[in-house]
């Protein structure tokens, strides 16, 4: 009898050597099967079928089937064909032949789910499994009140003036884009040591460039960090009168955001900030919004903030002779193309201007180079850039070339929904924000909710089969390097907070109100999600406030201020401990992911390298149950489970408990809404807490 559930391979270093080959390099490939199962295995690539040699291990639970690729100069797609040794492909029927690809063991081979090695594609090593912390700067911490945006400093959107929110505890309003709480980089700097203590290895900032909104996805100047977030040495000029809406009179704002003294000082502060972060071992990822800019941008200059007497060229909005006119598309009536119809977001016309392409490439290079030396870019709506897929791919190829030339260790990750394969071919992005292969499946499985809290499908909650089906199909779009650097978030600035989703209620700020976002939350479910986040392949990324249970509906309510006076210290300690477990485990950072057979309603998976095995069990039900868990697919016949974390409906426990493994099985008692994390050991030992 063939033990089909023991067959496994993937693209990690466990089964590919090297996992990230250089061009012209051969790769040794391995597939494992139960010891004593006599199989014939072929490596299949296109029309080529190459028999693999069986290597019988003296010890352990597996035999290995090995093969070597030819020298790789182009992407190499492959899968394994497997059948019993007593058969052969000439007389074997279709039921006796199996295939193994990124979906696992399947009855039919589908090239869309083949493994794929991409020679020459290497992602930054530091990003694999990195613990990232996302900061929406205006809402994190007010460090320098002198630079706060003032009420009446300028006018933005529908004639609304900027508003300064003095009360840090005030909730966001449905119309929130022009309201500023004063969070800034000095405030982040104050808490760098605390973030380091939490275990953070990299910061991802929402946009920092000069901009008139609190979200800053409407860039005004790519060359400079907004002085409102740093320092303002030259602060002069009047504010707008209460009923005034003409930004030509916004003297204070113009001085703050266009004066070279302020801009140079702001950039210097940012360089100092990154130096301080690097000194603590913390990397910094910037947000690049290059599909569109803002209507305030000096290239468009719709608000007439940039003037010739200050050395600025005429903007495209007011003059067809502007040097920036071709940076945008104008129709015969002088209307410019916008992103999704938003007049404040002019879409950039790359195809119409090579000068624009060169400008953005220069920006991409500038901020990852000294004196700033940022550690990478997150690219906003990156698939939308340009006006055709062909141009989009050509531009991102050029972008990768200049960024990697300037800083080979800089990461390039993109915001993207849907199939990522066209951009993860080795010449464009390193990876993406992992919506399809993490946030969405985890949200449906643990809450039955859509990620904006706009819809609920209760029957999807706790459906392990659907979870594995959805997440494995999405994970199949990733190469090894891209998967292990993917930004795994439970929530961010564009979605409702995960802790709010646990209440199972649909709603938004304007319909449900602020208070409802924090009502009926299930803390046990939230801790289950955090356990999954820090034990899943990829870079676990906390959105500021996640660690202390900050609730919120989707945008803008997901952008509440950090609750410095209302912190959940117990939850923060839980997060700190999960981060510690993640960081000290090579298997969690870089190891294989192996789904394990389990009873209905129980999600179990292993993470492993040659020298380490870990086990995660999620029980998403409201009753206690006893289960007998089969660990033989991990190659474990005997030994011990060392429990390092158990979270339940009302509490969690980090005390070490040893559970024996006998004949490949472990007997577990699973509490309601529980999650357990184990290390698998040969024998128990004392752990000094």
C-alpha cells in the first residue's frame, strides 16, 4: 500500500538546492515519500520527462527521489509524476498515476500550478520572515506640536479647510481626509526603542512625501518629506480666513511645503530618523504612489502654490506650455485624466513623456541611496501604472533595475489583488501585500467576514476544507522567495480592523458608528489570527495598534489614533511572545508549510527545516474536543510535543507542557476557540522561562 499522504516537496531549501539559483546554475530537486514505498517518480518540465533516482535513507521515515535540472537560463517550470513501481506509464491507468505540484498531490497535472524556479531572481534575505510594523504617521504619536497642520492652513476637497484635531482621543469622522491629529516622525522616534522591544525588524510607512491630506496618497512633491511630519525652521505667513477657499492665499502652507529651507531640513531629519532606526536594527520601507500624484503637485500646480519667483516652473494645469504638460493627459476642454475620477488624483501619463519616466526612476533610486538609504518600496496600486499591461511591465522592469543597482538589498513589494504571477517573474517586483494568500482566506476562515466588514458568509467560518482550497490556489502564484517575503497582514489602512471583524457584524463608520466597532469582539478568535500570522510563511506585518487591540471599521475608521492611554497590556505581551517565537524559529521564517490531516473543524499544519519541526493547531469551534493528530507526514513516529503557546477563548498560557507522540500520533484536548503552537522534540527537557 502506498502512503500517498507522506509524499511532499516544495521550493524551499528542503527540496531545492539552491532555492534561489543564479543564471546558468543547476538545481538539485528532491521529493520525499514514505520509506519502503516503491515508486517511480519523474521530473516533468514541458514535454520533458526525466526519471528520478531513489535514495533510501538508513534512518528516518522517508526515502527521497532526486534529480538535477539542466543549467537554468530561463524560468524552469516543473511538476512530479508518480506511480507505483510495479506499474509503468505505458500500461498504468489514470487512477494509478498521481502528480505533485504547488497544490500538493493531484490527479491531473495543470501547468498553472507547476513549481517554478527563476534563475537570477533573489529577494532580500532580511525580508524573509521579517517582522514588520506599519505606521500611518498622522495617527501614531504627536512628537513635535510645532509642525502640526493648523486649522485653516489650506483648503482641500469640496471647499473644506484643513482641521487640527487637538483631542488625540477624538474618533475619525466619515469625512476625515482633511483632519490632522499631528502624528509625526519625532513621535515615532520616541517609540523606536519600544518597537524594537516588541520585536519589530522593519517599519513600513504610509506615504511621507509632501501632501495636503492625512493619508498622503496624493503626492505634492516626490523629492521631499513633508515638513509637517518632521521640522519646520521657517514658519511664516497667514492662515486662510474661516470662509476662504482660495489656496493662492494659503501663505502658511506655501511657506511650510515649498520653501527650500524647510524642505531641506525635513529631508535631513528623515535621514537622521533612518540612521536611528538602522542603529537599532530596524529597516525602513517607504510608500511610493507612482500611478498618480496629487492636484497640489508642483507638476500640476492646480492650487498655484508653486511660483516662478521661487524658482518653480509653470504647472500643467494653467499652461499648455508647461514643461510638465505631457506628464498628464488633457482632453480638448482642458480636463485632465484622474484615477477613478478623483480630481485630486491626476493620473500620470508615462507613455506620453520619457522625462516623467526618468523622474520617477530617479525618485526610486534617490530614497534607497545615501544619505537616506531606505530599505525598499511599497508600490501603491502598482498594476494600474501606465495605460497598458505591456508598458506597465516595461516600467517596473526599469524601476527594479535602478533600485537594485542603487541598493541591492532594497525590497520592492506591491499592493496587488488577484494573480501576481505576471509581475513576480524575477524582473519586476519582489513580492506583494498578501491579500489573496493570507488576509482574505484567514478572515473568511476565522470570522466569516469580508475584509472590509461589508459582507458576512457565516458558513465559511471554520470551514477548513475551503480555507485550504482557497489559500493553496493563491499561494501557487508565488515563488519561494516571493512567498516568504509576502507582507502578511490581518488588516491595514484600507480595511476594517481584524479585531472588529471578529464581532461578525457588517457595517461602516457612517452606518454603524464608532462604538459598534469595538462591541462584541471575540478576543480568543483575534489571538487565533495572531498565532496564524506569526506561524505562516511570509513577513508578518502588524498595522499600528493591532498589538493593543485597536478596533475600527474600514477607511477612515481604521485610522484611529494609537490609544496610548488605553492600552491592552495583556494583548501586547501576547503579541510580544508570538513575535519572539517567530523570530527564534528558522522553520517559521524560512521553512516548508505542510498541511496535516485533522478532524473536521480542526486546522493543523507543520513548519519544518531539516533541523527543526513545529506544529500549529487551530480549533475554531465552541466546544471542547479530544483529537488524535497524525504527525507521520512530518516524519514523526515518536518523540514529544513541547507546547510553547496555547490561547483559548478567555486567556492564553505560555507555560511549557510536554505531550508524548506514540506511533506517529499525539492525543490533544482542544479548548473552544483555541490555538496551540508546539515545537517537536526527540525528548523532553527543562526550558528556563
